[in-house]
C-alpha cells in the first residue's frame, strides 16, 4: 500500500504529459516570411492544439491588437476562459472556433468572447506591425 501513490503516478505519466515538460513545449509559427517561437502552457486546450500540429490558419488583423482566424479543427475548451489578454498570448475561442495571437494592448482591452490562453510568443512581437491585414500562419512542432 505504501508504494501505491508512486505506482499510480508512474502509470498516469504514460497517459498524461509531465506538467513541467508540457509547460516548456515550444512550437514554431511561420508568417510573412518570419519565424516566431511560441511556448505552450500546460492547459488541456494547449495540449489539444499541439496534437493537431502541423496546421495552417488564415488569420486577419483586428483592432491593432490581434490576428485571428478559423481553426482547421475544434478544441474542447474545459479550462476557465478569460476576457482580457496579455501581449503575445496565443488563444483559442470556442465561440467561433478561432485561434488568435494578441500582440498589443489597445483602447479595447476587454474582449466580448471568452478566450482560452494556450501559450505565449517568446520572440519579438514587432513583426505583427509589419504584416499584411491577412496572412497564413503555419504552426509546427
């Protein structure tokens, strides 16, 4: 009985990624001839997004603060959503099945739909100021 917690933990690790390793999972995003690095967090939504890679999303600029577009596949959102964002946050919105990257705060910091943070762009965000109003974002492992 004393070894039960250790044995159960080892058994679970076969099915559930290690939380610390998952929080450091890095992916790439190519857009407009530039390569971005994104560090995924350890949410169920981020893990589902990761499993769908590689994927392409045609994303449009909105409000001087984000690029967003339809996800090729759906994600089951089970975490707590939020109505605010930090610069560089990669999110999923189940209301309209979109992925977004928020790159700048704006005069409209509160969102009308809940988003689920999946990670953060760790490379320079100034690239977003140089993109066309619509771009194809290619996310890869």
